[in-house]
């Protein structure tokens, strides 16, 4: 992602350029889920499947590292050239001063006598290292290569980034947006089991059903990342509208996905939920890195996007805990209603175990839309404030 941001930072297609590599996250999940459902679902342990994933990933990453090309950043080239010239100038001035001292010392040894030798050599360093100039005139400094003001800033990039309220708004938006979506992706297997208690599906068929739902979500996430990348370029370059407007639309789509999750009643409903969730998450996960690159610079993309990607990790943990707590409360209610001595086949969670979780996570999705609105409005408010 950082390589793509640097190579396409001055391009009019930066949205689709960043959308292509990040879309492959969704495509890889689709591929691996499909392969697992076809070849590895009957295995009693996941060791063979994990080995397969490790080997394929190793080959892919080694191949990518071999072919990667990074275009040189002009600002970094100027900085390196300035440092090289300044170092060369210092070394040349130092060698000229030493050569001058040695030349005058040799002259003094040839023309002087024993009495004047000590006094002449004792003042060579003080009076002759720097060539004498007229009164009031100082030795000129070695020539320096001018460096742009933006390159000369000594403050660490991460410190400036973390003091920017726009960065925190985007991070909080990603926490509140991605958490509800991750709760579905990470727990769809539990949802499949809860909705299949009144069916005749075997455990292997339930596993395949779960893998197919994950693959569906991944495919639509992949497709939406490509589509929204291309659409955001048109939105930004031709319509002259901020990409954060599309960010809000992606957040509203996540709100709708959570409302669909609250109404899930049968297994087939999970497919429509997977489609909406995939489109929503794919859209935002393409727009957010593009906005990060354009706002804080492609040369700072690595550390800035690394900070923003804490959002999905934090949001996923929070909403997974909400889902787990809802599941435990639902199971405890079933045990209390049927009694602990009931048959194990009856002590199984149904949709009542996870619906309350999505009634809570939809609030987080609304908060994500709010923070995305802040990301849209804050730069304009700051610009008006500065003008006034």
C-alpha cells in the first residue's frame, strides 16, 4: 500500500491505484474460503489447510518482493543531494585548511631559525588555519544547497500527525464503522450454527455453508473496492467533490447492514447480509487509505495509515466482545428456561442469542457515520476559521 501511494501520489487515478492492492485482501479471502470448502472441510484438524496457506503466502510474498519498484521521491532526492554536497564541502574546506597549514609550516622550517621556529609554529594554527581577511569580514561558509521548507521540518511526522484532529476523527470513524462489520465476518460461523438447529444439515454441510457466506462477503468486498476506487477518482477529479462524501455513504450502508442482521431469520438471509456488509466495508477500506495519502502525503503514508489501521483492530475487538456477551446471555437464558438437565441437542443457541448484539453494534455504526461527517466538514471549518 505504501509503495502504491508513493508511485501514484501525483496521478489522477490514485483512488483506483490504491483500490486494486487493497481489493486483493477481499479476493484472497474469497479464494481461500472457496478452496477450504472444496478441499479441506472434511479434515478433522486445520493443520493441512494452514500449511497450504503458509506455503502459498510465502511464494506470493517472495514473488512480490522480487518485482516491486518504488519511484524516487523528489523531496527525498533533494534532501540526500543537499546532505551529500554539504558533507563534500566540509571535507574539501577541511583538507584545504590542513594543506595550507602544512605548506606554511614547511616554509617556516626552511626560512626560520631555531629562536623563531617555536614562536612561528605556535601561532600557525591560530592565525593561519583561516585565511586572514580585512577587518570586519568573516570567512564565508561553504555553499549550501537550498532545501524546500516542507523538507526542512525537524518535528517527527508521527507527532504532527497525532496532533491533527482530522487524524483522530478518521481513526474513531474507522473504529466505530469497522467493528460492526468485523463482528459479522468473525462470527458468521456461530450465526450459521444458530440458524441451522432446525435443519437436517450435517456438520460438514454447515461448515461449507459458512465458507460460502464468507466467500460471498469477500467477493463483494473485492468488487466494491475496485468500483469505489474508480468512482472516487471521478468524484474527486471531474466533479471536484471531496472523497469523504463517499465515506459517509459507506457508513450509512453499514448502518443498513446492521439493521438487516437484526432481522435475520433463516440461513438464506445471511447471503444478503454478506453482500451488503461486503460492499460497505470494501468501499470504506478503499476510501480511507486514499484520503490518508492525499491529506498527509504519500511520503508519510506508511506511518499514518499504520495508525489508522488500528481502527479495525480496536473496533473488531470491541464488537466481538459485544457479540460474545450477547451469545453467553442468550445461552444462559436457554439453560435457565429448559433446565441444566435438558438434552444437549436442545441446549443450543438460536437467533435470539445474536440479535441483541446487532441491536448494540448498530449504534456504533451510527457513531462511525458521525465521525465521517467530521472528516468531511473539519477541513472546511478550519479553512473558514483561518480566513476570519
